[in-house]
């Protein structure tokens, strides 16, 4: 049997090699009253300050014409404490724990493109100082960011340096007096750049191999701001190019250590990835509820379209995916908080403990970024279809959501990059640092397959679902071991196979997270019987679909590197690990849809 994970063994990606006790995972039913109040406060702010004015004016925010309005919104949000959610109280912030910060990210999604604006202020624009700044830097800048007196931006991407961020050409040269670095270069796609007062800028000092990071004030001079970019979506978010021409930066504004910028960038991106997963899931819930309400009101053939099977298919499927991804998000957020406390107990400073905790769960962060961003694209497309022609019209706001959602698969690292990173990081932990013993777990697969030769029997205790989820995990271990042995160092160049592996890995994590959630809900009787039943059905539907996706990824991967008897044998093993799951998907979708339609929205 796999080792059982305990609170004293908090290790990223250990879901592959250990069983987790459902009682050890955090689920959304456990939010405190204070956390629920924060969520409601953010929702109320979005409704009053963004949604209602937008409906009244009939137009979305546009940074090219509404800059002052966007700035005013940021300052109003700061009055509620929302710009300082990750900043220590000593510097004027709320210092929310990580999981509550994810809840904030879910709620602020209802602010549409403003979510990107405040997201840059509270995450990439301020966290480099929160985590890596010295006392003087924190005292000088964090109170102003928390109050929105200082607007913050993050300057990493360059025309020739996107996913390969460390190849940036922006340079920093120490002046003759040794008092200032002179920055020269060009940055692009800079969120909040049109009105930012300070910039976190990444540049190479002299001919260093790695980037360094600097806190740069606009008032330093030598900075030119480009025009607002004309974008497909998130038009209410300022996006510009920023040019540095001998911009003088005091030496005391070097952030952390020389050459540490790339490490800073990667660690901040990890936090941004899971926050994006939470934000997109918030968008899914909002869009799904809008779709349900419209389907109820829309009459065709003398009945509500919500009564039609085709609509129930869409609604049930969206609800299932959204519920299950949600389980993975808050499971991970809580693990990060637990890991932070564990590291602090071991003597780590609070800021470094947070960074190391997020870094520990970098694989899960990438998975949730991928799953969340792809789910919001799926959901908003289906909701637009429910709205029909009205969804294509500007007045309903659905087409705006459709355009805004598309960027989520690109920023915080493209989904392709995140797929490759999740497998690369896992491989490094297994082979180089020996943190994960994937090899031993993989060797147990043949024996476990033989034990599962008999058909599953329908039971009420979710043991069948647990065996299926374990099969998805084992299918990943089997393919990663087989492909690694066959291709060795060439595997890194076979990106198609690696992405197949990443998709199986992601399904294993989301399936297990959702199953653990529903097991805990049922065991603790946290909600009424009917809601418990619906949650079980959402998990069953997701597993049914995930098995299909895992089978396809496994089949494609095997066909890409194996042939002959090896291929036949691997496919036979996959058939054992990923068997047919005897549920009625149509019935499940209809039952889920009937419940959320009766409740006039998604309220899980």
C-alpha cells in the first residue's frame, strides 16, 4: 500500500506516492466566518463599483480612455484594505494567509478586467518586495502600495524574452561613482505600466548569466511609457511597453542579491499561477450562474430552455469541472499555509518560509493554472452558447468575458510551458534531488494491476472511485518510467510526449482532490444529504471524463515512443489501470443540472 501522507510530511507532488487521509485536506465548507465576510466584501465591491456602473453605461472599462476611473477604483479598493492582502500589518497590509488570498482571487474575478489591475498590485507588483525586500525597502514602499498611493508594476517580459525570461537584454551598469545602476532596455506587456509609480525591473548587471531585480521609481527619470496596447480582451487593464534610457537606480534599490532576479521571478510566478487558477475558477462560477439564470428565463417552444437535455448537458458538465478544480485549489492553498508554518518552526524567517512553501508546491501550482484557465475558456464558451445570439451581443457582457478569458492560457507562463515545467520539476525531484521515490512506486504497478483483474462492483463508499483515481496515478508512473527508460535524455526534446504525461498528472491530482473533498463532506456530514449526493455525482462525472482524457493521453504517448510487443504490453496494462467506469453520464449531468437550476446558480 502507498505510504499515508501526514501533516508532518508536507511534500509537493507526494500525491503520486502516498495516500492522503480525507480528514487532512482543507475543503471550502471549512471557511471561517471572517473569511466568508472578506469574500462577501470583495463581491459587494465588484458589484457596486464595477458591474452596476458597467450595466448602466453599457460599456466596458478601457484603459486607453478610462485611466482615471481605473486608478480611482484601485484607490477605493485600497480603502477596504484590498491592495494590501499579502503585505504585513506592520506596513499597512492585511497579511492574509495564503488560502484566504486565494479566496480573494476567486472573489475579485467578478471585477472583470479590474481583477488583472488589482492582481498586479497585490501579487507581482508587491510580493517581490514582501518576500525579498530588506527592512528599509519594505518601509519605503509597502505602505504606499497597500494604500494605493503607489501603483506597482512588474517588468520582466521583453520582445525577445518571453517564456525564456532569463535571456532578457535589459542591462544595468554601475556608474563611476558607484552610487547608481544605469538601466537600459525595453520591457513589454507591462500590466499597470501606464500609471505605475514603481516598477520591479529585471536586468542583467554587466555580463551576468542571471538577472537581477531592482525597485525602480518612475521619478528616477530615464523612463518612457509607451501607448496603451490594443488588446483582444482585458481592455480595462493598462498594458504598455516601458523603455529605460540610462535610468539611474540607487544601489540600495537592488532587490535581495545580485543575480537572484531569475529565482525571484520564478518564485513569484508560482504564486501567480495558483492565484490565477483561483481567479479563473471564480470566473467559472460567475459565468455558470449567469448561464443558469438566463436558461431559466429564456423561453422557447413554450418552455424554459433550462428544461432541455442539451442545456442540462452543458450546465452539468460545467458544474462538475468547476467543483473538482475548486477542490484542488484550496487543498493546495492550505498545504502551502501548513508548509509555511512548518518551515517557520524550523527557524525560517516568515517571508522566506512563504516563498519556500509555495516553491514546494510548484507542480500543483502549474497544474491548477492549466486546469483553471482551460476551464474558464470552456465555461464561458458554453455560457455564450446558452445565451445564443444575445451572448454574441455586447450588451450582455458575455462576449467581453469570452475575450477576457483567453489571456489566462497565456500569462503566468503559457499552458504549454506549465505542462513542460510540471513534468520537468517532478523529474528533477525524483532523479536529481531524490525527494520523491517514483521508481519504487512504479515498481508496485504490476502487482496492483493483477489485484484489480476482477470487475468493479458498484458500492456506496466511493472505494471504486478511489481505485480508479489510483489507476490514473499509476498510469502516469508507468508511462513516465517507460518513456524515461526508452528515451533517456532525449525525452526532454519530445515535448508532445511530455505534455501527454502532464495531462495525466493533472487529472490524477484534480480527481484525487475532488474525491478527498467529497469523502470528507460525507464522513463529517457537513451539508444536507441532497447536497452531499450532488457533490458525489459531480466527482463521479469528472472521474468518468478524466478517465477518457487520461486514456487518450496515454495512448498517444505510448504510440509515440513504443512499438511491437512493448506497445501492445503497455496498452494492455493501461487497459487494466484505466478500465471502463460503469456510470450513466447523461443521468449524472441531468441530476447535477437539475439541482443547480433549482437553486438558480452554482453555490458550491
